[in-house]
């Protein structure tokens, strides 16, 4: 093969360049100058790219805080639009290959397949391989992209519209398409209608349970069948391999039992920390499993930790002179929870229509879908199965509009419970936390009574749940929040961006 050498390769940089001998260059390459060294062309392209990067970096360096946020917002919207366009093109690619143009009936020849769910068109299978290589992804990823695009367009048209408007992350919409694929087209449409009001307004952690609930309600017989299959798949599995004295166990049990076990592990790990265990949180949880294997040893450990906690709480109260203010709450995390195993309280939320169906003996009443605090959407049959081996205390329904406010800063248990039930998640914009162990936030800053504060400031209708970190951001980082009505707040960031948070999200 003819190889063109760079005439300057072995030349001292100080020497003048030697003339190029044109006789070494094929005549047909002299005319179009394609003899230029490919390496030099690559270096030229790289130089242009480096220059673009330098210009972009220099331009970004000149942006102030407001300009930076504006550019980031524009980039986010452009990214969403690019992803939405990708879905449109993937669906169009499928449309272009809905009819086979090659031989049929021959073993091994191309056939039509249906990558999407019920109600979506068929596609020639070989076109998906070409789509994958062009996109630099696997065949499987290309099939998934086309399936999601067709499902959104044909089975979830409302969500498809939100995607095309840039109102929701495309990966979230694709998750919905994937999870609803086993449903019929009619059931998928019911899910589409049920999630339309919150799509794009919630973090995935809070949006996902709503999708799950809508899927369960869309096809009650299938929900019951899936629950039975999940029960059949349950078990405790011990991995045989031992690595440096440590072994793995996998537990697949009812969400209620797993939650109870997790809380027991947490309680013992917390006791270990209070008694001076120097290990990290996860290491203490691993140690707690050993204590739980001997219940009496675990109870003795908790008794020691509880004694130490009470002594510490009494000492802290004495130092404060019985007073407590906002700085204590934000700057010091005081452990006030007793270090004991607790009886779980299960909140199962059902609508009046669902209750009527249960009492009326509706054939699908067992598939009535409710929300369990800390677990998520489940069907009634699962709840009754969970509680058969448990001592159950029926808790009266709480009328959240009839919980009276108090004057003190600290929210008593009934106030905290009402706040969490009114708005269970972190009310910060796009907040993800659903833990019951958040701060009870006074949306309007609390004014101590001895400094002229009005009575009844600790009112569930004027408070919300918030994580400690977001509580600090609101208090110290220049953010403001205005409560427009119960469960609706208008946030303003330090740089003037506004976010409306209501029961449907952000």
C-alpha cells in the first residue's frame, strides 16, 4: 500500500522546510490535494474543537449568577426537547418500516414484531438493528426506545403531549410506558388519565407511587393476580459465598414485615450509637442483626440506651432552663425518641367509593387500592393477609380540619401526625423525602409568646413537613415562602425564581 510520509517528520524545527517532491505524489491526488496527511487534518479538527471549548469556557466565565441560572434553564429545556424529538423520530422510523419489503415465508427472513403494548403497530424487526448502531446503542436499547415511543403515542396520548411540550423528564415518561406495557390499551388509557394532573410536577420518588396506584386500579383482576404471584415469590435467601467472614442474605417478604424489621434494625443500631459504638451507620445496622437474633439481648441493649437517653435529655433541659427556641431546633438535633421497639401504626387510605364497594360486596373489592404510609399503594387483599398474624388496633379516622392549634413552639404528637397526613412529603420545591421523621415547619416564623407572639401559631393548617437541610436553606439562604392557602405555598429563591407547590406537586 502506498504510504505518504510527512516531509517534515525528521526535520529539525530550526531548519527551513525542505521542498516537497511532487513526483512522490500520485497525479490523481495532486489535483484535489487529498494527499494531505490525515493526521494533520485530525489535528486541525481538534484545534477547532479546542477553540470552541475555550470560547464556551470564556463565555461561561463572564456570566453572573442570574445569567448562569438562565443558561442552565435553557440547556435543560433544550435537552428535554432533544429527547422528545428522539422519541418522535423513533416512532417515525417504526412507521417507515411497518411493511416488509423483502421476502417472506423463508426461514430466517425478516418478520413483523410488536415491540410496544396492545394497540401499537407492528414493526419490521431488522430495522431496529440499524437504528441501534446509528444511535450507538444495543439492539435491546433500540427496541426499548421504539416500544416506549409507540406506547406513549398510541396508548398514553396525554403523557405524550406533556413530553412534547417539555413538561416532564423523558426518562420518567418512558418508565411509565414500560410499566404499563402489560396492560390493555383501555387500561393504559385509564392510567394516562389518572396521572395527567401530576406528570412533570413531582420527583420520581413521589410520582412513582401514583403511577403504581393507577396501574393497580386500571385492571383489578390483574392486580390480584400480581399480588398472588408476588406472595409465591417471597422467601429468605442465603447467598452461599462467605467473603472475609461476611455473608449476604436477601429477604423478599411483605412490605409491612420488611418495614417492621427495618425499624427494629434501626432501633438497635441507634442504641449502639448512643452507647458509644464507633462504627458507621451501616456497620451498626449490620451489628444490629446479630443482636436481633437473640431478642433478650436486644431488649437489654435497648434498656441501657434508654436509660442513657433519659439522663441526657434531663441534663439538656436543665441547661436550657426549660426553654427551647428555633436555633435549638435547627442547629442541634436533639434525640427525643424513646429507644424502644414500637408497635407499628398502619394508615390505610381509602376513598368513600372504595369503602362502599367493600361493604357492598363488589366482586373486585379485594383489589381496592389504597395507600399505606411508608409502603405505598397496595390492594386490600394484601392488607388483610398482612394483619392476620398481628394484634391490630383500629385507629379512628382523623378529621384534619378539627385538630386544634397550640401556643407552644414544639408540635405535640397529634399536631405532628396531622401535619404529616395533610401533606406527607417534604414541601420544598421538588422535594423527595417522604420520611415521617422530618421537621414540623412553621411556614410563618414562630414568635415566642413572651416576645409578643400571637396564640395558636402551631397549627397544622399553617405548618408543613420539611427536611432539616431544606429547613436550613429556607432559614439562612435568603429563600422566602408564602402560604397562599392550606397545602399551597409560593417559594422564591435567592435569585428570584418562583415555584408553586401544591398537593399536585411543583
